C-alpha cells in the first residue's frame, strides 16, 4: 500500500508515513489516521475500522481532529488503549491512541471501502450516535444521511421522504439493540439529523439551537431574488425572519475574490430588504460554543428564549448559562 512507507514521520511501532509539507493540519490528521488504521488492520484477522477510523475511511466530515484509531476486533471484551506518537503539524495536539472495541455487529453491516474492511454507513451512524458527543455526532450523521438520502433541491418533498425512511430505519434498529448507555442521546441525534446540511458549521449551529430548545431551522431555504435567480440560505427561521450564512475562506481567495465580496453584498442587501435579518458566520465562530450562543441570543427575539426548553439528549453542560447569554 503506497500510503505506508519508511519516510519522514513515525506514526506507530515500525510504521512510517511519507508526508507532504503542503498538507494543512486537517489533511495531515486524516492521512495519518488512515495510514494508522491500515497498519492496525494488517496486524490481525477479523478486524474492521469503526467509529473515527470508519468515518475517515468513508471520507465523512468529523468535527474534531481524528486522534484515535478505532478498530473493531469482532469479539466481546476490552483491551487497553495504546498511545501513539503525536502527529506533527497539528494545532493543540492531544493524546493519540489506538482503541480496540469488542462489540458485536451483524454480518450484514460489514462493508469495504477501497478493499479496507469497515462497517456500513447505517451501522456507523448508530455507533457514532451512541458514543460521541451530540455535537460531533450530528456533524457526521448529517453527512451519512445526506449520502444515503441523496437530496435534490429540485425534489425537496421526495428528498425529505427518503431521509425520513432512513431515520425510521435507524430508529428501529436502535430500539432493537435494547437499553444501553447513550440511547437517549442517539435517539435525539437521529431525530435531528438532516440531509440538507452542507457543512460542519451548519450542523454545529443547528445542534446549539436545537439543544437550547429553539425551533428547528430550515436548511438550504430557497430565496428567490428580484431577477428571478435562486439563492439558498444555509439556515433559516421563518418564524423569526432570521437566516445564517456560513463563509469559507476559499471563496474569497484568488483573482475573483473581490467580485465575490461585491456580489455577496448585493445579495445580502436584497435579502435584508425583504425583511430577513442575516448573519454571516465563519468556522472560528462555529468552533466556539459561547460565540454561537451569543450570536443566537443577540439575533433571536426574547420571546423565542422565554419559550425555549433544552432538548433532552442534545443538551450538554457546555451550553450552561444560555438564558442569560453567557
């Protein structure tokens, strides 16, 4: 396998990876995780990538840098985690570990990605919903639902019906697994998952809003401009006439960056003239729970907060202080 080679960076015992100095931190983290997963799987039989490793293998978005290699050993039991060398080039690096899990899965949930053994997307959605922080889980489960439902803006009704079918199957399978730790959280994540979320930032903002008990926003709300062209707001609350747009640095780069800024200003002015309040967020804001709380507190009317009740399964202690906007 070309990705494994004796080269610049040691990623495990006797395992080295050729790296590229042009890689960004997130890209390096994912490539290192993939290389470590392949190496771990080659050391045993009847083993599969699960959880973080499976998400990276399926090329799904994850909210945290992938610092754990998760391997399903196919039999009950628990083995001590193994610490791994810290990946170079990461901001605020933490402990990196190889974790071996022993829970049972049906053979029908076995899958392969590029000949690497892993789990099906349906089973991965269940495992992530059960085991991850609800914020992190919603980011990845949104993407899984998008992959399975294949939403089409030209057929919103049909797309929503397909998504509802997937959610119903996930819920049915979750209940069939019986009582276990994380079931309430998993129910909430599956119910909140949307195939229309097009970025992790959208998913995280929805998690904050829903966890705090606000009404569910519409993802990719269609807005028709005066010239007949269509535009889609990333998140929109019809009741409050309030929308959120997520900005990536990529669209402002290059020789046409200034044109993009001007076009965005013209579009935003028209949206605001229609009576819609609009806020632009970036990834830095999305990564700060307190900043997201503050943005929503300042943008939505007090009546919305008086009626809000935190949603069980999605609310976590890091959202405390929401009534006062702290």
